[in-house]
C-alpha cells in the first residue's frame, strides 16, 4: 500500500500538468453553469412529478 501511494505521488509530480490559470477559471465557470442548469432542471422535473402525483391521489380520494 505504501509503495502504491509513493508511486501515485511520483506520477502526480512527473506526469500531471495543470492548465493555465485562465483556462482553469473558464472551465470552472462552465462546470458551475452546467451544474446550476442541471440542478434547476432536476428541481423542475421533481416539482412537475410531485404535482402530478398529488393530482392523481386527490382524484382517487374524491
């Protein structure tokens, strides 16, 4: 296990390159926007299904 951790750290030091700061910020903004849009879409679908279930059960009761 210790050898695996050492090799992983070594690989991170030698083989991983970080994008430039401007590109990283742009990518972060893109991810944040899509995350917010996906959350809003999920909320919308959940709200619609919730209303449909309420209507269905209200129709069964009455």
